C-alpha cells in the first residue's frame, strides 16, 4: 500500500509542479485558445474553420491533433495558428479487443494531458466530439488545473458510431454512452450542428447547447470555366475519365472530356455533347440500364471522393462492372482541388446516413457553397439542410434515385431544366459563409464570458 502511494506521488508531483510553474509564469492567457481533435486535423474541416475564425478575431490558437493529411493552406499560413502533433497509437497486434482498446484509451489520456499541460494556458479549450473518449474528461481536467473553459462542439454522438460496429447493446457502447452523458455536462459551453441535436441534448442529456450550422468556407464557390479546364487537364494526366474522346479539330486547341481551350485567344468553351459530371459515392447500374433502354441521357463521369476504409473494396467492385456509358474514377485530390471539382460538377449525390440521425453531411454543405444541387438519401433531420424541390432532391432508395437522375439529366444540358433551376435557387439564396455565421453565433458566446 505504501509503495503504491509513493508511486502515485512520484507520478503526480511533476504534474503538480508543472501546473504551479505555469500559473506563476503565464496565468491564463485571455486571447489564447487550444483546439483539440483526437483525430486527423486535415480531415476535421469544422475545427479548422473554428481555428481560422478565432485567429481572424485576434486569438492565438494552438491546434492539437493527428497530422495524417494536409490541412487547408490558409491554416498553415496563419501566423496565429500553431499545429501541435499528437501521437497516434497503432492498434496492438495481440490480446483481446477490449484490452487493446483500454491500452489505447489510457495512452491517449496520458499523452493528451501532457501535451495540454505543456502549452501556454488558454482562455478556452475547443474540443471536437466525437471522438470524446477520453478527450472530454482530459480536457476538462486540464481546464480545471489551468483555469481554461471547456467548449465541446458536438458533431455526433461517439457511442452511436461505436454501436454501428459492436451493436447498441454491447458493454463498450453502453459504457461510452454513460461516459459521454456524464462528462458532456462538465463543459462551460456546448455547440452542436443541428436543432434536432440541440433538442436531444436538452431533453435526454440535460445539456444546453447552441446550434452552429455547418457553413461553407469562402473557397467553396462556383469554379470559373478557365479554372475548370485547368483542373480537367490536370486530372486527365492521371485519370482517363477526364481525357478527351477525340482529338480537337484545330491543332491550336487543347481539349479535355468537358472543355476546350483556344491556345491563341485563351478562350475556354464547354464541349457540345459533353458528359455530365457527378460527385458521388455510389454505383450507377440503374442509370446505365436507362441509357441502354433508349432514354435520351448523357454519358456520366462519376467522381467518388473520400478515403474511407472500404474504398479499395468498392474500387474492385466497380472494376468488375462493364459500363458502356458511365466512367467511375476515385481520384486522390489535393485539398485545394476539391472545391474546384465541386464548383465544376453538375450534380452531387450524398449517401450519408447519420448514426444518431442528428448530424448533417458536411459534403452537402460544401456542395451548396459551390451552388451544386444535390440528391441526398433521406434521414431524420436532413430537412434542416436539403430542401426537397428547392436546392435538390431527397430519395429513399436506389430506384427513386434512378428516377431523379433520369428527370434531372433528360435533354442535358437544358438551360430550362430543373437542374439549372436548383443552381439558380442556390445562387439567389445568398447563404451565409462559415466566418460570417461564426461571428454571429460563436463570437458573442466567448467574448461575453
């Protein structure tokens, strides 16, 4: 017993000394904020946007997270934002799953606490949830020691995502739910992504939250035709779907599958009879059959984006199909090229189904920022984002999606068609951008407290 107490004191003493030194050396920095993501910084756009908005309002920002993929250039170029790498523990190769998970959680807790304590004390700690285990408890504890206020940004419920893998009744899932409910109440301020989630947090969790809708960043916008051509020519060097099907009629012309550029004048035009460009994550067997049956529809180039764990599996399935009118490619896109692609496309398709039914797909937000209409699979709170027959269409199954595609691409490209009407509605909606929305909703919350 005595030996255990000595060991515990030996572990606690350096931390207590560090806290005392920090308090004496810095106190709490009123214009410093720590942003924490227990995940890849480059694939956490909403938290990147928080950091950028904080920096624009004069805060210095320390961003803690895994550095697997490249963040936006604006984040890297800001002299007010410093990214601090967290070490990601790879899964152990031996032992039962619950032991592997336990070791990972303990490592992350100790590692994150140490990283937080080694930073200058902040006025606020902004934490993305999920993942919140063990980050919520660790950030709250560090905030208590350093005088920082914890702000949790609820993107979804972590336990609901675990439930997709283990089942909702699994002990780990039930433990995660209990932890999330208990520790979620420890925060000073809670933000969430939908009104449906705000109501659920209040009614079932006893947590008062403020809805901060995802909004597109300023760089998500319609892509000018000359930049579209540059992007298509760049992608055509690697992906055949973007290459011209025939040589240009004049040697001074440069042609992609969608556009043509006069080298002498620099004028870019869309090719007559060009394919329709979709950004999606699905198969197109039904659409292929419609064309085979004689429907007047354009050929499709379907670009599947993302880096999900099943990407290779679905890529193999696509290769087994022998489409005649559809080309599918899964390009690796630089962060700066993704908005250009969305701003060049004709339609987006979203198959996002929320594990909790309470969050919204960020991809659709980005598409709307580029005035790109969307067909989206229906779920509980989708109506907060996609307005059926106004900025896109909502479908229940593959048959309904096929019928919508048939209707939207009939006589493509038709200036009087519904696709163009959706684009017009999006342009005229004058939707708020992230920074403007953040200034109205989040900034008052952290300047009045």
